[in-house]
């Protein structure tokens, strides 16, 4: 007799939750079995350094240090473009380039990730590899190594809430021809900026901001770096 088991079909949301739980468990196991190689990593593993601000005084060379001290969320920026007629392809996360060799075309995939705890810490990373998943892993690792602290406040002329929800003053960032200007906004305004920069600001913990962008802003890589450069300048004053 043949036995047939009618398993209920799972929805995409349930499959995504199961996948996230599995990734979290693997990540926790990796942190438990992690053997630090740097002096800073050994101090963090031993519990002598429990604050990320103390760790940022030194150069961070291991991403596990940031994982232990902060609870981070991550996003992938759409820096690539799918093939389409007359350049009308949709944006996608992977940027594909090719190199001409004697053996033929050698493709390379690039990816850009942003990490943050939505409470004043954010980092941006860029990775390249021959396949998509290693490129994402490289970008995520570099984003954690590039983690930085930003300053927030309530500096809008028509807001007196005294909560840290926007940039403390007007800041400008530049990378290549892309220029980003972030202006304080009142509570409830939202993020008046492009979709890719929204991901960066959300993970940084900024909820309301006005913006002005100049240059070739379709180059998402330079636009994201200009946005990070503007956020970095919040700590200068």
C-alpha cells in the first residue's frame, strides 16, 4: 500500500519567516563558535568592551564585533538594471559587468548593502564577486566594518517636539558628480528623498527630512555614498 501525505501548502510569507529564523539560528551558532583574531575582538568576546562607542575608537577589522554589540537590520540597494528595450529595464540589486578575455566573456556581479540599528548607527558596503551570493556577503561584511555613529535632533523651525527624529542642521555630502543636501523637517513630514536614500536614512534612525540632489543621481552607488557623506558631517559640529 502506498502512503500519501497531503501536506498543506505554505504561503510565501510563512516560507520567508522560516528562512529568516533559520538564518538567525545559523548566525547565533557562528557567533558562539567565533574565535577572535584581533585584540579588540578578544576584548569584546570576553565582555570587557560592551559599548559600541568604545569599539569605534579603534579600527574594527572583524564584523562579528559589530554583531555582538549591536542588533542590526540590513537592506540591499538597487544599483543594477535588468535588460530592457531602449534602456527601460527595471532596477535590481545586482550590477552585472563583463570582461573580455581570450576565453570569452567573464561576468562579475556587484552589490551594495546598508546596515543600521535605526537608532543612530549606520554603515554602507560594496562587494564584487563572480557570483551573486558571495558579492552580497562581501557587501554585508564591509557595511558592518564601516559602521559609524550619526547625530540626530529636532532642528526644524516649525517643530518643538525635542525628539531626535531628523538631522540636527543642514548637511551636504558629495561623491563624484552627485551632491546631496539634507534639511531638517518637522515631525510627520516623512523622508522627502529618493527610494535608495530612504533605506539608508531609515536604518540610521532618521524619520523626517527634506532633501536637494544634484548631479547624475541615476548613478545609485555615488548617490548612496554622498548620502553617507552628508550623515557623517552631522558629527563634525
